[in-house]
């Protein structure tokens, strides 16, 4: 049995759920823990620091090159003065304005892309934490429903057992009740397993040790009034950092292409030399240029052009994915809201009334135990469907908040 959820059987009473003696964990606390502990934020921050350092690299000027040559001059020809010979050289590579500007702009766009990537990572992680938090609440509620149903079935089984022992009921009814109780116990164990899995996912989302006790506590968000789907598409395209990220990558790839095109122009190098001989000193100053005879940079230019096309296609693909996710989440929210309205309008009350009527008829001998078990099963299914619809709407709302970049604007739909 896990430390997060424990069970105890009380004599003459129903099976009860015992939660750990840990303080309640709210959604805001879970989000704060994730921002503090999760390595995804650290990865995004490191990428942003690397992009900032890339700007410093792009702004740096080429280093000069200095050299010294030493030798000795021998007198083999009459009139030649023997002695040491020294040659001092200095070379400074130069860059054209176009090369330097495009390189710096590409680095700055890389920093912008890293900022959007950091924002997207934050939104994604917060959405994961919210989904894990509410999934844990959902599993807790499912477990409570399973326990409640098991309590009802066990109570009914005990009553039938007493009736059978005094000869007021047939043995077959007890067999049916025992079978239903076994099914209820199995459902309870399954709900317990799902809750344990949800706890593990929540701990992973907020990055806390597995042995640390947590007790998520909170309420579902109230129903939201959503704008039309077309307006949401415009909002997603305008606000979602993934769109801004891919747009920055397109501009960055274009700057790299412009930089490669600018590098086709030979970059000059300023050179100077001073040669000291025993009888004469020589000064030389000049400029050298590489001759683009064999390598005309067709390969780097082609790679940069392909990167532009790739970034453009990535933008179209990302837009298609976001719009598909938006349509799916929007539809799920609408369907879940309609389901909740149906249940709230009377399905739950009708199922409860049907169970009460079946139990009353059974007490007066007008119905058998099978009718009571069927009514209990219908009520359990209605309550579970109502719970699932509530959390399906909540999950869809979280996805819509993520797509609308609500965290960046500090608003809710």
C-alpha cells in the first residue's frame, strides 16, 4: 500500500479512505514548485544565456595576427654586410559592413527566438502541472465514488446475509450480492491504482521526491464564456509564443542567408611588414584578398536557402498543429458543457430517485435484490459520467488557456 493513500476497515462500518497527514497542496503552490524545481525552466534559461553570448560573439572583431622572423645574413658577395636579419609582420583581417551587420542581426534574432522558446516552455510546463494537478483531483474523486459504491454494496450484502440466515431471502440473492461486492472491491482497487499513478505524474511535473507526501486540494474553474472559434484562431496566431518563435527563426534563417551571400565578396586583410637587415631597413604595407576561384560558397548559400524554406514550412506546420489542437479542445469543451447541463438538469436526481424506489420496493418484498443492484449500478455510472464530464471540461479549458497564451497575459478565458 502506498504512503499517499491508505485504507482501513472498520468493524460494522464501511470501507473508509484515509489521506496522509500532509498539508493541502494548492494549484498556485504546485505551479511555484514547478517553476522553482523543474529542469525545463533551467534548460530554457541556459539556452537564452547561450543566445545572449552569441550576440557578444557576433559583435566581436577579428583578431589581428602578429609575427616575428629571425635569421642571419652571411657575406658571400663583396659589399654585403653580415649580421642578423629580423622581420616583423602584422595582419588585420577586415570585414565588409554587410557581413558584420547580417551576422549581428542573425545573433539578435537568435536571442529573440530563445526568449519565445523560453515562454513556450513555461506555458507548456504550467499546462502540464495543471493537467496533472486536476487529474489527481479527478482520481481522488473517482476513488471516493468507488469507496461509496463499495460501502453501499457491502451494506446491502450484509443485510441480505442476515435475511438469508433467518430464512427471509433466498441463497441466490446473497450470491448475487457477493458477486456485486467483489466487482465493487475490484473497482476500488483499480481506482486506487489510477490515483497512485496520478500522484506520481504530479510529483514528476513539480519535481519533488517520490517519498514526499502531497495532498492536492482545489476546485475546478467555473464555466467560461468562449469567443467564436474564428476569433480564437486569430488570438492563437497572434499570441502563442510558438508562432513568434517560428517567425523569428524564419527571419534568423534569412539573415544567415544574407550573411552567406555577403561572404561571397572577398574579405580583405591589411598587412604590414618591417624587415631589418644589417645595412638596410625595409617597410612594406599592403592589402591581400582571397581569390574565390575554387570555392564560391555555393554549398553554404544553398544550405542557408534551404534553412529559410525549412523555417517557413515549420511555421505552416506549427500553425496547422495549433489550429487542429484548438478545434479539438474547443469541441471537447462544448461537448463536456452540454453533457454537464444534461446531468444537472435531472439525470443524477432521477438515478438517485430510482435507487431509493428500488430499495423501498425491496424492503416491502415487491422487488428482488437484482433491481436494487441495477439501480445502484446506474447511479454509480451517472455519478462517474458527471465527474468525467466535469474534468473533461477542465482539461479542455486548460488546453485553451495554453493555446491562448493566457499565462503570458495573466488572464483567463
